[in-house]
């Protein structure tokens, strides 16, 4: 039960709460998109190859994906204010570590720590708002503000990343988090009220550990396979180990009273179909956006600053379209809106697979915007479909699982599409040819998923008392370096 002062308080107290939680989520979303603009400079300064850049992104996204649900449970059990401020502090210290990293290994370690902080701070920020606004309509209003205001970080990331990297070098993109984090901790300690839910389920330690290991080992195999050889003992062993760990995860979850992923939910077709599609959204969006800045810098010869601006149509389209996605789903149904969104995104990605070094920007920007708008159109209704497929008491769990599946897709997208590029290059192709292949693969997978949702995402109209899908509790954004699933940094 929430503490009394968590659900009451003056208008100014609630304004401070909204500002603190929005700014925290803004910092996480800014870090998602700001990193992409700095990847070319990181590659040059740290003397790393494509594999190293993949680890810089996936080390963060992996931890967010695997710890997101646990972060929400921690907040409910041990205090939402405590977990939120701890997450902010960890994220801020990790950002400092990233900015001072002398090598790729240190930077990846800092990104892991950032992921841990984000997995705590993001769900706790939303839980704080929900606990302080028990009236449903008021809660919906402030959560909408939280999503909208913090989502500005998505659009700001590419521009801020380009400006900071061009002027000061890549460490500056992490240093920008320090003043924000310090202000949040100081204001939060003084003004936030504590609340908790003593009846929250126990933390699923075995399930969390097995999921982290399974996806981590699989990611290792996918990223390193291109460099070590797909048939090398280490890579084959990685894939075999991932299968064993995944089987162990399923066995453990089937026997636990309070699993992080109740397997019975998978028997709900709409739940399974929506989360399968959400994996593809994370896969295609994060995997393709990983290469956007690299395309403009390495293929078309843009400066880092200009490349950051050139990738902006993805984020802007997502910010513009996202608020309308839930309303359209309420009017036309989940299936139509999701399928249309995936089809648009697929069209944008397939069109990107046909751009070349001499393609003018007038023929590129609309392809980026089309992909961003399509994914934005699909994400919120997919979360809404997952929530509607379960009981009202499990809505928060379903939302968290939806965010987690998107983040898992993001991890795999960076790994798999990076492997596509490396494989094409190892066969004698150019980096440009590798990027074309990666965009075409992402577009084809997205198009196939549009057909899949069109056929299988049934019971597609939301209930009349739940016309706006609840926002995800995850670190939107998804998941991505240049375009978030509203995506991991």
C-alpha cells in the first residue's frame, strides 16, 4: 500500500514529482539516440571495428532488456523513491565512467552499468507517478505527459549527439548526463515521497539470471561469429549453450509460483502474437538505426554533426506519430493499425536498402521518416494488445513483458544485422553493399511480420473502457542509437 504522502500533497508537490520523473526518463531516452551519432567517432578514437560498436550498443540494451521486469518488482517491494534515485545515481556514475573510458573494454563496462541503472530508474519513475495519482483519469493524464515530455529526448538525441561529438568528441555525450543526474538526486531526496507495495511478488532470481545468461551468450555468438568464423568451436559452443540455458529458463519458469514470465500467458494467442511482433519491431528498428549515422559518414562522406541531423527524420516521425497510434487502434482495431504500421516500416527499410553513395538526401529523408512513422504506429497498439490479452490485474506485467520483448529484439537486431554486414564484407562486398543487405533483411522480416499480424492478431479492437494502451514501463526504446523504440542507448 502506498504511503499517505505518496498519494496526496499539494499541486506544487505533484508538479515536482512529474518534473523529476520526466527528466529521469528523458535522460534515458536521450542516451538511447545520442549514442548513434557518436559511433563513427568512437570507432576512430577507440580503434575498434564494427564488432566493438555492436558491443557498445548491445551491452546497454541487453541489461535493460533482462532487468526491466526485476526493476519494477524492486521498486514495488523496496520503495519506488529508493529504487528510482538509486537507478539515477548508478546511471550517472556509469555515464562518468563511460566518458573517462580509455579503451573499448572500459566503455562496454560502463554501458553495462548504465543498463543496470536504466532498468531501475525507468519503471520506478512510472511507478512513482502511478502511486501518487490513484484516480484513473488523472493517472492517465500524467502518464501521457510523462511519455510525451520525456519522449522529447528521442528527437533531441541525434542533434545533441552530433553537436557534442563534433565540438568535444564522443565522451561529451555521456558527460551531459552528469548535471541532470546530480539535480535529480538532490531534488528527489528532498521532495519525493516514498511508496511501496508490500504484497509485490518475490523477485525471480533464477529466471532473471538464466535469461541474462541465455540472451547474453546468444548475443556473443551472433556478434563474434563474423570475426571468429561461424563454425569455430567457440561460436558453435555459444549457440549450444544458449539453447541449453533457454531450456533451463523455461523449465524453471514452469515450476515457480511467481515467475518473471508466466508461461500460461503464451497460450493467449493475442499475447503471443503481439509480443512476437514486438521482438521484430525492436529487431528491425534498433538493428537498422545502428547503421544510420555510419551510412551518412562512411558511405556518403557527411560530417558527424551533419549525419546527426540527417538521421533526425526517424526520431521526429516517431515523436509525431506515437501519440496518435493508440487513438487509431481504439477506432480501427489493433490488427489494422499494427499491420499498416509494420507495412509502412517495411517499405521504408526496403527503400533504404536501395540508397547509394550518390543518392541525394532529398531521396533519403522520406525513407527514414517512413520507417520511423511505421514503427511508431505499431508499438503502442502492440503493447495495448498484449495488455488486453490478460486479466486487468496482470496489465502491468503484460506491459513490462512487451517492453522486454522489444528490447530483446533490439539486442538481436544489432547483433544479427551487424553479422549480415560482416558476412557480406568477408565475401568481398563493400561496406555500402553490406548496409544495403542489412536494410533489405530488416525490411523483409518486417514485411513478413506485417503479414503475420494481419492473419493472426485477432480480437483486434480495444475494450471501450481502455481505449488508450497503457504506456510501457520500459526504457523506451527502446530501445536504439538513432531511433528509439522510444530504444536503448
